[in-house]
C-alpha cells in the first residue's frame, strides 16, 4: 500500500468523508458493517467518519428497531434529507407546475395551473407565483427553508438563465426569471431547458438509471431532444444543443399536424387535447387515426435518427405527453429508427409521470447542493445564499 504523507492525509479524509456520505445517502439506513463492506475502510475509520458527518448535519442515527431475537439491533444511519428543501418549477406553454422536495428529492407537495398558450409574460409569472405559494403553504414551508430553486422553460437557455434565442412562450426572451424568483428566494436559483431537465429526472429516477449515454426524445405537445454523454448533459456553447427540431428536414415541426387535423375532431376541442383525441380514436380502431399515429411515429424517428447517428447512444428514452399511447406508435418508431441508423440502440418508454420536468428541475437543484457542499471535502449543512460560490452551475 502506498504511503500517505501528512500533507495528503486531509485530502484522503475528505475523499473518504464524501465516499461514506454517498453510501449513507444511497441506502434507507446503513449499518457500520454495511459501510465497512461498501467502502473497504476499517470499522474505526467508518465510526469516525460517520461521527463527523453527524456533527456536520448530513447524517442522523436511526432509532434501533428490535429484531425480536432478544439481541440489540445494529445502529443504522441515514441521510438527514429533511434539513433542507428544494423547489423544482416547470414553466410550459400550457401550464405552470412546481414540486417541493427534501434534499433527497422526495416530493412533499406539488401543484399546477393551466395557461393559455398566448398568455403574456406577466400572466405566466403571476400564475407561477400562485403555484409556488400554494406548494410552500401545502408543505408548511417558508422561502427561507428552501436551499435551491431550479426552473425549467421551453427553448434553449443561455448562461444567464434567459431564452434569448427562441422560445414558444410569447415575449419570453425579455423575462429575467432568475431575478423574478430571486425576489422571493435568497437561495441559489437556476434556469434550464425543460427537455434537458426531463432527462435528468429520467436518469435519476426513471428507466435509464446508471446509463452513461442516452438520447431523450420529448414526444408531447412539443417535440424536442436532449442527450447525456458519458453521464453529463450536453448543453452546447450557448445552451442550444438538441434543438434539431429547428431544421425542417427532420420533420419535427410538422409531427403533430396529423394528430391535430383528423377530419372528425370536434371544432371546440382545445389544441392541448386534440392529439389525445386522435390517439383514442386509433385505439378504438379508426383506420385514419391509426395512419396518422404511425406517421407521427415516423416523423419522430426521422429527427431521432439524426441525434442517434451523431451520438451513438446506449439507449433512447421516449418521454412526454404522448407516451401513455406508446403502445400505438412505439413499434413503428423503432422500426423507422432501425432503418436509419448504423447501430440500433435500445428504445425505452419513460416510467415517470406528468411532473417529470418539475422533478428534473429538482434534480438540477440537487446537483447545485452537491457541488456547493461536496466538491472540496464536506461543508457543514447550512442553507446556501445566492452569490456564495458555485454560481456557475451546469446541469448534469
């Protein structure tokens, strides 16, 4: 074994602190024996490290539960996730939603409000304020208890949290969302593209946990893509990576047209419900609706093929509002994709629900906490304040 010098000893201990904390966080309650086995460290070292993590506020002892065998059950330790709160926000074309979680991402409260697609920024921000107020009140939490806020918006997001290039949200390029949220919250605030954070949620809690190279296709009222390469979200120089839908040749601009123009569509049906109406008709056996659904799948696959050919991912995951109907179009999507790529990746359907973008924003906020407290050793568990380091946080 290599000799550790006195100068290196503090760095080694910092690394072992982080390592031990990650093992505690990964379990619902870890014993000393389990931590020794997982880390390869000695029992005295683990006892010392856990004691320090407890003093720092990151770990708490779990009340022993009698095992019914007369002996004293082993002491267990868990992540003190309730010491802080995280807020994830999804600002979309048709709705605004938010979820509040603990530091482990466990959802404590959530709420959403519908919006007209043409709603101006002032109305959208007012709805956002109401949603946030409701979520905080439902969890009996004040803004001062929130450690990090992350918001997801449609369109490419630059380093300042603005969608200055293009956005389907009317006049949204003028909105300073970080500043707006910063008037309520003194903790760090981040803004990121909605498709990218949806992929973060899928990677943390969904069907691609542990995968390193992933392409995510958002299939819903809007079509988009995001990619994970070697475990990190690809943002690009200005945040516009994955915006291939801007290229007419990939057919994503027209993908929903067929679903929303079935001749039998009721005229009074809102735009947000037209695709679902066609999917239902296809499931009932309507031949015209089936063909429109299959064409939708082929259009999605054309754009997906461009991303797959560029990145050669391990897996493609389909998410968004069209996935509850994936049994109708998933096979056609895969068949079309396989004809267009050199190596066919696995194709999986998202397992997450309708709050997947807001939860992805929570994962972005979790990453901010991780960078602030576990980059150089382990800092004490205290609520961060905006402007105190780690401000240039990126997704992934």
